[in-house]
């Protein structure tokens, strides 16, 4: 497996160094190997989570007069949550990791396009046999007074409700967050996803204070930690 090394007779010092290096790499290899088997034995049950960055491509989501697009922060947040979950052994699937949509060429009509895009994301989760689906969004209202994160589940899904409640419980621990509770919502994506599915509205970009925070790395990290912790808790992982 290692590439053969040709050692000339004269260079005995170099040879000694090479032998030491080879011994060390073998040691490192065996440590890694033991490490990975240890991890595998902890993960008898493999959990698969789909993290969906809401909107993308042709669909910007909410837009502010400052030129902020919801789809951009959703994507940054999905990547952050995914990165945080990976070491836990939970398998993370992002519905998108760039600014794209899933509307087939030639699709006409606002509603038809939106539904085609969402259907594709749902089919990704089905194909992956995902255990849960978390769609990340930002809220916006006229007036800009509302603030805070809120999580929605479909009222036909008891497990969706449990997932939403746990994530919301973690989100309200973010310093300065108001104390909303998880709510039922009749949204297409959580209604049509066969596995437990929630929509997390991470905050209001219509609120100037929250908008400023939502664009900052330290605040995105706090939110991402909460969502990741909620997902890990849902799967009953430490
Ligand atoms: Zn949205």
C-alpha cells in the first residue's frame, strides 16, 4: 500500500530517518484505526439528518430594502449546523451547498415552480432514507417589530412536534432570545415530508437589531449550536 522507497547503500543516515518515519506512520495508522473502530462501535444506530437551506437560486426568500437575501443566510446557517453535527456521527445531508434551486427548465407559474423546488428537496430526503428533516429560514414582517426564533411542525406528526420542541428549547437559550414556543404550521414542506420535519425560522430580518446580528458570525454560531444540539438531543445523542 505504501509506495516502495529505494534506499541507496551510502545514505545510512537517510535510511535511519526513513525507517523511523515508517514506524511513526505505522503508529499513527494504528491509532487512527483503533480510533475509528471505537467510533463505529458507538454508532450502532446511524442517524441521517437532512438540513435544508430554504430558498436559493431564482427564489431569494425574504428580501430587505438593504439588499439582504434570506437565501444567503439560510445557506450559511445550514453549512454551520452541518459542520457542527458531523463529529457527532450523525450523517448530514444538505439539500444545497450553493446558491441554486431545483426548478426544471421550462417550469412556469410561481406556485408550480415553488412546488417543484420543494418536491425535489423532499425526494432527496426520501432517497437518503433520512430520519429527520430540518428546513432553515428567516422570518420577515411588515413593520419590523417582531423578533426571535420560532420552530414549526406539522400537527399530524407527533415526532415532528417533539423535534420542533427540542430545537426551540435550545434556541431560547441563546442570550437575548425571546421565549417563543414551537407551533404547528400547515406548510407544504413539513406536510409532505414522510419523516419528522420542522421549519426553523431563525429570526426576523425585518427587525433591524436582529438583522444586524443574523449577519454576524458569532450570532450565527450561537444559533447553529442551538439547532445542532437540538438535533443531537432529538436523536438522544450526547
Ligand atoms: Zn423562507
